[in-house]
């Protein structure tokens, strides 16, 4: 019997978003930077959850809305990641890895969301 999948589990963007979520758990030191850690936590959950919800929608407009929301949260994470690097809370290597994942997510989400609205 073939294994059943949720639609979102087949998406490369979902896999990249989960990978960033895993990275975000080790991005900042365990002490200090509570506000930044909380915001990164919330935004990374938002990206993953909105991709999954968008994949589950059947109407194109609904899919677009969730993918655009995920894209906005991924952009927010880019800025938060930069703040973490600038404050020396995140290493350059972790910053580079996270930035690469986020840029991949943004590219795929842009494509999934379709052409911009007029």
C-alpha cells in the first residue's frame, strides 16, 4: 500500500521552510535576545503553517492569499535574521545558511502565489 501524503509534504518550499524552522531553534543563544527569539519563532511558524494551509485550499485566490502571507513572514524573517547577525546573536555561518533557505522560500512562494495583483 502506498504511503499517503498531505499536499504540502510534497512541496519543496514546505521542506525548506521546515528546515529554516529547525535552524531557527539553534539560531540564537539560549539566554538573552528574548524578543528577537520570540519574533523569529512566531514568523517561522507562520511560514510553515501558511504554506500548509495554502496547499490545502482548492481556490486559486485562497492559495495565493496564504502563499503571500507566508512570503511576507519569510521576508520578515530575513530582517530578523539580519538583526541577529548585526547584534552578534547569530554566527555568520548560521546567518548565511538561514538567508539561503529564506531566499529559496521567497522565490518558490513568489512562483506559487502567481502573478501580482493589478
